[in-house]
C-alpha cells in the first residue's frame, strides 16, 4: 500500500442518509452512528435535498431510498453520479423487484439493500461500495440472475456489476471502470492536472487513482502505462 493509499483511507467513511420517512431516516442515522469507522454526514428527506446537501458535504457514500417525493431515487442517483462521481450510491428500498432494481443499477448505484437488512449487512454494504465494489442483497442477486437467464435483461456492466453473481465484461488486472478511464486519459497524453479538470475531481484523487493503476498493472512510469493501455485496448475508455 502506498502512502497515498493509506492517506485516502484515514478517517471514518462519511454517509449521507436519504429517506422521506422520518422514522426510517432517524433510525438509519442512529444505526450508522453506532457503526465503527462510519459516520453520518447528514440526512435528507427527498432526492432534491439529497443532491443539494451532497454537493455541500461531499459524502463518501449516499444511502438513498428509491421511492421519494420531489425527486425519486433513480433520478437522484443519476444526478449524484454526474456531479459527484467519486461518491458511491447505495440504494435502500422496501422492494426487490426489477422495476426498481434495474433502473437504479443503470443509473450508477453500486449497491442495493432492502429495508429488512440488518446492521451487519448495512455496514458491509457501506464498506463495499466505498471500496468501489458492488453490494447486492441476496434477493436482488437472485432476481437479477433470473431475469438474465429468462432473457428479460441483457447482462451489461450496469445491469450485472461486480459482486452481483452474474458475469460482467471484465477489465484486466482488476482495474475499476474509473481507473480504466484515468488510464485512457494518461494514454491520450493528459497530465494529472488536465485529468483533474476533465473528470472534475481533486489532484489528490487523481494521484490516488494513478498510484493504484500503476500498482495493478505493474507499471513504473507513464510510458509503461501508455503501452499497457494500448495493448489492452483501453485507449478509447476515457
């Protein structure tokens, strides 16, 4: 682990809680506040408030109900992923039906929990999506796999994310989609400051991505990274 990797993991994971039901919202705030290594960054009662508050507090994870007034969870997820690409979205809902599962995953949610999840599941889901991994409730996994087998949906990166139990097109050497995007920009000749401007993220974030990319692909400099990108047909990912 590099110094930058270690620095990026210092401090608790900050979570923004979003649910239109006051009892549920307060319960989640209380639960999350009791988890080790996780803190509550704020709470919102609808999707519009969630986006506005997230832009202010910049949480690591947004725990988001899907059925809300003003702006529903799917629309809020889309806006959050566009405006805060380094914030992971973990959706929470009463139902595990495909009417809400597939749009949420397509919008960019990394995790999907049903409201009967226990505290251990909530904790594990938050930690997983913060690490860039997918977390799907077991009921959701089963429903998604069934839909793919029956031809209801065609497996894609969005509908079959990592950890879903359904194969997704894999990137080489464990690269995440974001890391592949950064690598493609390096191969296109962009400097770290230029990548920051292109992706609208901090220099520290880009530096962390670059360090992780080099570690995964075994590159010692940008020239080797560029060669790797071309060999693995990743240049068009940025």
